[in-house]
C-alpha cells in the first residue's frame, strides 16, 4: 500500500530545499567523487527519443561515468507530449522513484514545481551560467524566483520562405507582417497554384504558439493586460484576416507541423512558419525545394520586438529520487556547455547557452543553428503558470474560434482573461 | 428490372462499405513520393516500404502481440465466466434471475468515460498499470455483460430435457454442464468468443489510459498515437491500419455466420 | 432434483461473473460519483466539495457546448443509421444468393477498430490530398470547419454502424411470416401499403432495440472524435466524453472530470430507461 502522498507541497519543498542545499553544498565543497568511488551509482534518466543515432548520447554518458563514477541509464518515452505529461504526473504524484532525472517540456515546469515534484536546482545555476542562458528558457524554468529545471534544448518559431520566388519578383524577406501579406499577394497573384502562407492552425497546442506570435508581434499578449488589449485584438484580427483575404488557405485550420511542412516542401507555398527541425528535412537531397529556401525571424509590427514562441526541453530532478545528489550531478552535466555542444553537433538540437553560438566548431558543423542565435535570444515562453495545461485548452478553443470566424476577437480575449483569473485563484 | 435495381442497390451498399478500406490498402502500397500529390489516383509502382517501416521503426510487432494476448485472454475469461453464469441463469433458473439479467444489460450500457478515472486510480494502486493483466481484467468486466447475455440466450435455446435427462442419469450439475450442455453450446460459445475477441481487440479508451509504454500498449492505441514528433506518415499509418485490422477482419469473414448469430441473438428475441 | 437444489447450485456459478462485474464495473461507478464530490487536483490533497463541481458544471459554457454536440451527434447519426439500415435490410432481404457475400463485406466497417476507421477517414477527408476532395473537384475544408467537422464525424459513424443496424433489421424481416404478405397481396395492397401496414409494425420492436443500442453508443462517442479532430475546431466536435477525458487526463482535475463523467453516465441511463419503458410499452 502506498504511503500517504500528501505531505503538503509547501512543507515538502521546504524540506527538499534544505536537503538539496545540503547535498549540493557537500558536492560543491570540492568533494568530487568521494561518495561514489566505492561503486557505480546508477541514475535513471527518462526522456523522449532523440531524433537521430542514440550512440552519441551513450558516448556522452560513458565519458560522464568515467569521470564521476555515476552510470546513467537512459530510458525513452513515447514522443507524444500529452502522453509524457500524463506519465510523469501520475508517477510523480504516486511518489515513484523509478526515474531520477527527466526531460520536461517547457510548459510543464511551473506546474510540476508547484505540485512539489521538482528539486530546487537554483544552486546549480551560478550567476555566470545565468548570464549565459537565453532569457526565455530561464524565465520558463523559474517559479517563485527559484529555478526548478535546467534548460537543455531550445526551440523557437521561424519563418521559412521561398528565396527563389521572392528574388524573382524583386522582394526582400518580409520584416513586418504587412510586408508578408503584401509579398504573398503579389507572388500568389502571379504564380498559379501557390499558397501564400501556411502555418499551424489546428486546434491544438501548436495553435497557441502560432497565435502568440501574431499577437505579441503587434505588441499584445495573451492573457491580455489592459495596456496591451488593443494590440492583442489587432493581432487576433490579423490572424483571422489571413484566412479571409486568402493569404492562408482555409484548411490551415487542419494543419499541424508536418502537414504544413509537407505543403511547403512540395513547393506549394511561399511562406511557412515552423520550428527549426524542418530545415534539415527541407534542405536535404531529394527535396523539391532544396536550395530554394531561406529562413528568417518571424515578422512583427513596425516598432515592435520580434516574438517567436519558445519551445524546447528542460532537465528536472525527481523530488522522490533515492539519489538526489547523483541525479543533480547528471542534470548539471547534461546542461553543461560541453554536453550541449556535443549534442548540438550530433543531433542539431539548439543549446540554450549564448556562448556556444560563438564557438567556431559549432558554427562550422551546424551553420544553420548558429544563425538562429538572435531568434533564440528574443524567444518568449508561453504563459508561465502551474495551470498552463488548463489555460491552454481555453486558449486553443478560443483561438480556433477566432480563426474559423466563430468568435469575435474581443469575446475571445475576454474569455481567455476570465479563464486565466479563475485558474489562478485555484 | 426490379432484380437489377436490387442488385444495383446492394452493389452500391457493398461498395460504400468497402471503398475506404480499398483506398487505405492502396495508400499503404503507394511510394512516399506519390503520397504527397493527388492526381494520380493509382500509383505508378507498388511498394512494401511502409510495411517494412512499421515493423522496423515502430514496435508494431509488439503491439500486435499485446493485442492478441489481451483479446484472447479476455475472450477466454469472459467465456468461462459467462458460460457458467449463462448456464445457471438459463437452466437452473434461480429466483431473481430477471433482475440479474436486467442488471447485466444495464452494465453493458456503461459509458467507458464514467469508470475510466476510478479504474485508472484503482489499477494504479493495485500495481497493474501498464500491465496486460490489468487490461485483461478490465476488458473482461467490459465484455461480461455481453457474454452473460448471449450465453443465457444460447443455453435457453437448448431443450431442458437434455439437461434433466443427464441429471436423472446421475450426473452432478457440473458434470451435466461439462458433458452435455457445453458440447451443445459450441456454436454459442464460438459466437460469443468471437464477439468478445473483436470487442477487446478494438477497445481504445481503457487501453489509452491504463497503459503508458510499449510493454502493454495495444494496436488501436498504437494507431491513434502513430504520428511521432515530426511525422504524419500517411503511408505507414495506412500500412499499420491494414495490419491492425487484418486479424479481426479475417476472423469476422471466416466466422461470419457465427458472428451474425451472436449479433442477432443479442437483440432479436422471439 | 428439486427446484430448490437447482437454485442453490445456481448462485456459485453466477458468482464469479458477478464478482468481476461488481469489482471492475459497479465499484468504479460508485467511486466516480464519490470522486465527483471532491476537489481533487495535483496541487492539494483531496477535499470534500459537495455539489461544488456540479454547480461549476451548470455555469460552464463549454459543458453545455459539449452536451449540445453530443445530443446533436446522437440524434442525427442514429436517425441516419436507422433509415439507411432499413433500406439496406430491405435490399438484403431480396438478395437471394448474394446475401452471404454481402454480409461478409458489410461486416467490415463494424469489425474494424474505431480509431483505425478514424485514421482512414482522416486521410479521406484531407483537404489537400484526400480522395473525397479529389472526386468532388473542390478544396472543401472537411475537418477544419466546425460545422463540417461535426457532420464529417457523423458520416463516419454512420458508415461504421449502419451494417449492424441493417443486419438486426434483416434478421427481424426474415422472421415475418410469408402468409402475411400473401394475404396482403390477395387484398390488393400495393408495395407501399404492404410496407406500412405489414412490415413496419412487425419491425418496430427490433427497430427500437437497434435505436437503443445505437443511442447508447453515440452518447458515449470518444474514439472516433479523438482521432479525427481531437475536439476541434473551436470545440465544434467536442463531445462530453472528449471534454471529460481532457479534464481528467490533461489537466489532471479528477474531481471536476469525474463530475463530467457522471453526467455522461446519467444521460446514458436516462436514455436507456426511456427506451426500456418504450420497449415494454411496445411489447404490449
């Protein structure tokens, strides 16, 4: 029979803070491998399968084991984000000790932190590191001014465009949304069978990412503060206008990342909004658009800052872990510049550290990645809240309503604000 | 003339039933490049690449194994319990049997969503989450109302005299059941077993929530969750769908007479 | 062999089935009602909330939307299944030798897992590469428009379930004595009158049974919509089961989610009771 699960998250996190501080203090006091020289401690690391040959990750762990004596056992999870979320939530709530370190989606950190499932890792991020990390991921892993997860990979929305078509019609890659619309009208008017702009408009998490880019690009935000309300309404109206004016096809409301990427990859669209992963697929041999595409930061309204939505994965330590000290070391190792560089070289996953983007080896081997530094610098997370999943359901349906014309932007913004207030009260 | 109209109507109805499957099989055999374009309808060449991919890249074989184990296990358990109960209700006729049968029918109307959250918690507490045994247990309960109802009807169809004669000859109840009733009930057992197998094979919601890894995942969940992080591989989904449904389709066609008996016995009572 | 002894021997045989049903079906039913009376999230220990969740539900626009979608889906799909099922049953009744082959073919949609059908239809409904739009020669946004998507889901459900209804009605049709038809012919009744006066009244009980089964199934629809649209666009295809599932297993709010599940249970029970009454009435 399981012991009582509820020791009160506050009490427990207080105890955990103390414990973590003790362990980390002992570690940082230069003790090195003292407590692990007697044998190999095994730390279990759960994460979604990486997009490539697992050998590189294994090599990294082998190096780590040689240096620290801690063996890391890697266990993968199915890649569906919802499934992983459910798996972690159920196991962590039941006090499972079956994994020590695990990879979190950027939107779960506040929720897991408030539920008391994550070890406070603030001590693992000294000021030097804090300055090296992009502000977006840092904000996403911070809850109540403490850091509960270490940024591992970073991801942000990008604009892909058909360089050849823009050049042909004498246009530059658009820096503002209006310029994008104008370019789309000009080019699709002259090229038959071409869609203007494809992005992710289906009712799912991806829609929130896309819509926030439209809204924030106008200077607004969701939930909307009073000051930014008009800008938010403009952003939503713009999103809807894309479909009404034919810049985006009506079936954009069925598109997720891959279907949109395939349409662009077949040469049937001028602009695509997608994540960096798509570059490899679009630029590889055999792709109909190889050599014809370019990548840029997403447009925004004139005078407004760029506002790509942040994605990516973070490393957390299970508060129930039987080996919190070793687990923290593993997390710190994976989040270190050295490990992130190795993984960036092997898998093309973007590291969250500024310094790595100046590294010449990385720039040579992954030039595409290195070129995205500015975009990651300004990428903004979705609302950081323990209730994000519930808020996201409301966001998804309201945004989908605006996009299909069922909801007026004003009503949608009101509904989102109301839901946000109600959730924060719980 | 009327004959022709009837045949035409039937042909249309059959085409309507089969066309989506035909399209899916075609999709599964189309090379990837042809999947990303619509005209042409028919592929220039056929390929088995998608079928290879689903077994190589995804643990599809494991999913099929899990489904077979769970569906067969459920069928066996539900048949055993259902046949016993059906026999007792039909032949031994205890008082309160109509209440029991009504209760059983009521249970069959249970929406899965109503019990999925408590079962989720109960199965977790019992340590059976992500275990085939947990699924078999839940599915048996899910299928028992159907099994009990059907077996009761089938046993009712067997004349009482045969049972009475066996008892008079000195058999115990269990003996009469095993030696006389069970052999006569084979058509009913087959029909019920098939229906339960198909029901268990196709079940989705409990499988989705009560399993979390490939160790216990079944085929429907695998198909639903097919798109990984960065793929909507229509060809592979189609291949997966064909493979996923082949067993039940073959069973249904091979034993269609039995299946139909089962379906109609459940509903059409004289 | 006494009657009493037979009765005594019966219960141990019924008991195992009864035990499984009680533990795995009846107890959870009571437990879900219990859960629905609590406030139970991952952020604090469960606390008793009385009817708080139900009050919240009554004021929840998303709940009413889901209820409306569920009822609309049920009414339309059951009506279509009944009409089409009847038509097909009448055809099959005259099919003669072809009947067996037709049976087998028509069993396919029923035999296949719903999620597989949904994936098949998702591909068929695809706006860009779907064969439906190809044949229609237009770029219809089947799954991307809230109203169209709900009807697309209904069409898929009708496709899947009509064979079941057709076969039920066929079995009943075949049970109607030939003499009645001969008598009607002798009286000079035309085909429509025969159908109305002879066939239909005798089919009514089975039609009612088919309607009951299909209604119960449609009220609890989940698999098809989960795969086809996930509840969107704009929650236009979100049924009660989908809403409850999202609350339970995404937001992990077991209290409110259980309240939603109890509502599904209640709606199903009401429908079943209403039909039971009608059945008993019809039988007299």
